[in-house]
């Protein structure tokens, strides 16, 4: 697991909803000029509650599934651009994200991101 974002000029604002199951959704502010730079917020999104999270451009996004077979739906302000895709580790000490459950399944790419500078 990692927190994903796209670098300039392809930053994406996102609207995120869990359409099946439940997830713990994290938004991380990576806008250097922001007073909340490197701060994060987390929210439980469930299909039953039908709640959503809006992430402005410049935020990284990641989630942890809380139920098997969960499904997540995104709406984005910009098309995905593979060359601008970036990420930060879910356990990077620069952010100290407090996940509600143990993170168990992590891809090789996500596990090997360097510490954030």
C-alpha cells in the first residue's frame, strides 16, 4: 500500500467513495506552500453510509480495506498520467499515519519507496 499522487502539471483532485464494503481512507497534504503540509486526515468510508471524501489537487491518497471484497470508486479532475505518478510509503516516519488495523498486503513497489524528503 502506498499513498498515490500525480506530479505537476497533472495533479488530480479526487472524490472518493466506497461502493461496497468499508475502507479507511487517508488524505495527505503534500503542497509545500500549505500551512497543513505533511499533515493527514483519515475517515472510514462505507457503502452503507454512502459517505465520500474530497481531496484537493496536491494531496496524496491511500486506503486500507476494512472488509473483504471492498470496492472503491474515484472521480478525478485530471486523466491519469503514468509519467507523473508518484507515491509515498504508508509507514513513512515523516507523516506518522495512524492506521486502524495492521497493514498486511503491500506490493513490492509500495514497500520500496524511499523516505519522504
